């Protein structure tokens, strides 16, 4: 075994195999990227066809039915009369479908007018109206600015006056407190201090204690008050006013205590009644003065706070009007710019799509109206008229029988999934196995059997196809391949039908935008051949839609 590993030939064979196995293992474990298949939105023509195969048979009478039921309104032929293919034979009462056609026509005209208006852009008169609106909005903005400035100025002046009132009354109050303290101190420190309060010395001590507390409040209020001016805020001045009012109330309590002390004082030790009365009179004067100062400062403080709220409301209202005027001007300017810029591509596409939708609705209304008219599918002889004018005609019963001039017809079975697309008179292209695909014959749908036929548990409907011209070389029994043109569109947008998905009852397509998948709602129309479907709204020509996603591991 060791000799085997030492051989050069062994390593020349083994090394490449090992490398290949390693590469395969790495590729197998490599995460697969998500694979997307896309298709462009294209513009062109769409056709919808139904194909079927049948046998050529000798022609017999063809029964002609209306596809809807109703009252017979008109007969244009008689029995035995020869008619041409496409000739009108009879009509039902069609007042309702005619009104629907008229309404659909009006919608088309409206959509066309809207599109023309967008394409034409704004008129000179319309632009002039918009310019005048901008000018009016500019004037309104200037007026709102002036009103706001006036409101702010009025507020500022009113506040200055009221702040001065608070400051003036505060200064008077502090002066009154100082005067009151001076008089109480004079009484407490007089030569008769030992006799004040009479035998009840508690009143003296209470007055003395109240004096000390009030003096402390005064010193603090006086120091703080010196720091304030009209430059301070309303809240600051209200706070210092509260502080001074607290000092005033404490002073009022001091004067009450001092007066109570003098009421209890009696003449003694040189303190005469006349002296007691003088002290009492002096205290009463200070009490009256202090009450006036308290009332004045409270009023000034209340007026300042009330005026602040009132003036601020006026300023706020002026500010709101200013903001609204600026917003109105911006809107008017944007509207003028939009009108002057002309229509944008997406607006044109939107109105074009609306016009196409209205035209499609008109075509549907016309097709519905045609159901109330019975035309000869082929040239032939009319036989067996089964109803008279005014009678109710059932769609299940034939109105006429028609013997075609061509002596051959094709009977094909159409599955129920396609039968709703086919109607009498539709064009058909016919090829015969006997002549190959290069020989094409033209025909029409002559009859659609309203009764179903069950074949291998599948529902079919028998359809008769006749040749437009007498074909001498065609024989009974030949196999015919029939392609019926049931509908068509020209100059429309279309995508592969598999690109359209349904989510929450809404049709969507997935597109790539900057490398990201985005879902867009779409309005679809005709489902054509080759797996294509018409797009009425939601996409533009050239956009890439995702038709298949293969998720990587």
C-alpha cells in the first residue's frame, strides 16, 4: 500500500479527481440567488380566437335564434325571401340597450373632452384668474403680518404698563411694611416696654416674635424685589408679588398683635392712658394704610395675569391667521405653477386610459344592443317564421329557419369554457386536412346550439360553421380545422397573462424598481391568444414585469 501512494501515476490521477470533487461540493453548498424572469410591457394588437375541429356535412336548414329574450319589434323579411349574409332580419324591443349605448357614448365624449382639456393645458383666462388669486393671497398675507405685529405691539405695551403697576405697588408696599415695623419697634423698645400688655405679658412676647418673623420676610422680599424690572417675565413678577403679599400679610398680623397688646395695657410705671391711646391710634393708621397696599398689589397682580391671557389669545389668533394666509399663498402659487407647466405624462396617460375604458364600455354596450338584432349569418332562403310582431320571443326557440346557398357546413363541438366568446356572425378561418394549412377558406358562425352536449362527462355546445363562398373542391366528410376570431384590439398595452396575480380580489403585477420588487395594481381587459392580456391602466410601455420567480435556497 505504501508503494502505491509513492507512485507518480497514482497522484497524477488522484489529485484532479479530488479538486473536481471539492469544486462540486462548494457549488452544491453555495446559496442560490433568486432567479427572476421578466417581460416588457408592449404596445400592439391582440386577438382572441377559439379553435375547434369537426367534420364537413351536407347543409340542412339552420334555425336562427335571438341570443336574448324579448318582445318582437320588427320583421324585415317574409317567408321564401332570399337574403344576403349579414342582412338584418328582425329586431326585439331594444329601448334599454339603446339608452345604455347613448350613456356609453356620452361617457366617451366626456372622457375625450377631459383628455383634450388636459392636452390643451390651461387657457390664458384661467391663468389670469390664478395670477389674481396669487395676488389676493399675497395681499392677505401682508394684512395678516400687519395684524400680527399690531397684536404683539399691543400686548407688549399693555404688559409694560401693568408690569410697572406691579413694580410701583410692590415698592409702596415694602415702604409701608418698613413704616409699620418702625412704629412697632418704637413701641416695643420704649421706656414702658415692661408695662406693655399689662399683667398678660404673653401678648408682648407674641408681638415681639411676630416682629422678628416679619422683619426676616421683609429683608428677603426687599432684596429680591431690587432684582426685578419690566424686563422680567410675567411669571417672575407674579412670583415676587406673591412674596411681597406674604410679607404684607405677616405685617398685618404683627399690627393686630401689637394692637391687642395695647388693648391689654394699663397705666403703670409712668405709662399713661394718653400714651396708650397714642400708640393705638398710630397702629390703627398703619393697619388702614397696609390694607390699602395689600388691595392695590393684589389688583395689580391680577390685572397683569388676566391681561397676559387675554393679549396672548389675541396674538395666538393673529398668528393662526398669519399661518393660514401663508399656507393659502403657497397653495395658490403651486396651483399657478401647475397650470403654467402644462400636463405631465402620467396625467395624459391617466386620461387616455379613462378614454379607452369608456370606449371599451361603449363597445360592450353596442355588442349588447346587437344581441337584440337578428342578422342572416349566410346568404340563403328564409323559411318558417315562427313569431309575429308584438309577441314575446324566447331565446330558446328559433324565430326563422334559413337554408344556406352553400350546400356544406361544419359541425364543431366547443367546450363551455369558450362558448361565451362565440356569437352568430363571427368570422372563421377554415383549413382542411385534405388541402393542408396553406389553403385557407373563409366562413362564419351560422348557429350556436343553446342546449349542451355531454361528451365523456364534459359539457360542449354544438356550433355550425358555413363557408362564405361555394367551394366545389370541398367534399362531405373532410376534417376541418376552424379558428373563430371572437374579439380583437389594436394599439393597446399588453403583458404575459402569467405576470398578473390576484391578491385580496385585486389584480396586481410585480415590477423591478431600483432592484426591488414592487407590486402595482392594474386594470386588465381582453385576454388574447399566446398567453397575453390587455392592460387598460396601471403600467407604461417599456416597463418590465416579473413573470416568474425561482427562489434560491
